């Protein structure tokens, strides 16, 4: 929804359902497609199967997801959910939730909007996503310290999105970056592999990398991201 409203190309299509699991809905959808469309002998067999992606918390897949190809588009389907976190882990306990709970668990308000395919309207459940998108602002749905303590990787995601999208970062996010628990959580709850993937995302564009590294410096995160704790120079970065 965010990229569509920004008039950016995207082939990332996610569908959230509220009255079934993603796998159940995908199977119903595929059956409907078979009944509604005439046989096409030239179509790929990949468009007639539902693939189930099992929950894999180490790869940030916290709930079983269904994926299928529909009219040449790859689509992921999952049910609305709510999450709770243990103190020492960024891997949540996931349960089926309401659309408001699903929106509140998102990293930023601009990523917490939905397109209702029944009404053909964008739904800004939290009431701040469209405003923040217009203002090009990255702000968390809940208190930023709470959001980042639950999953500290979201702080690095703010840095990446700021560079990639050219968005400003809300002062609440910057304040949360100075919270000791949030800073310790980046090294204690997030694997080096996941940190590396976010940092690699900085380099999609030269301008984006410049902005992202400037923000890392401003929030004093370079020493943590590059694990300079043993060098005694973290505070100078």
C-alpha cells in the first residue's frame, strides 16, 4: 500500500485475511480460480499449487504463510495477527488478532495501512499512516521504545527506509535510539546475519547509503552495528 501511494513499482503483494488461515484462504482462492477460468494448457503448473511457508522465526517468518501464483503475480497470504515478546528475544509469540492489533504490531505507521478489496479503499486503521506518508515521516505505531525493545532490528529498518525512501525519522525514534535497553538489544537479541542484511540494504542507491550512514552516525549506532565494543571507540561513533 505504501509503495502504491508513493507511485513506486512493487511486485510484493501480501494479503491479510481475518476469518481463516492464510493456507485455507489460498486453497479456496485457487479453487475459485479453477472454476471461474477456462482451462489454459499453456499455463505454468506453478499457478495451480499452494506453497506453505512454515513459521521460521530466525528468518523473521513468525507465522505460517501461504504463497501462490495468481494471474502471473506471486502472492503471500497470512491471517491478521498479534505478537508478544519475551524480554531476551526478538522472536514473538504469535496469535490470530484483529486488524487493529495487526496494525499496531507493524514497525512504522506508513507500513500499517491496508487496501480493502471489498470496498476498494485504503484503510488507515491507526489514523496516522496517511498523514505520515504525506509528511514523509517514519514513526512507530506504539511508543518507539516499546516497539524497538520488542524488536531492535526495527531501529535499523528505520535507518534503511530513511535512505531508501527519503523519509525523515520521527524524534521519538531518535530518542528511543539512545535507550540503553534498545541499544543493548541490537547486539543481544539480533543476530549478526540479520544486522548484515539490513546494512546491505543501505547500498541500493548511493544517495540512500549516504543518508543511512549519516543517520547511523547521528544516532550513535555505528559502533554497535559494526560491533566496535572491544575497541573502546563506540561513543566517538
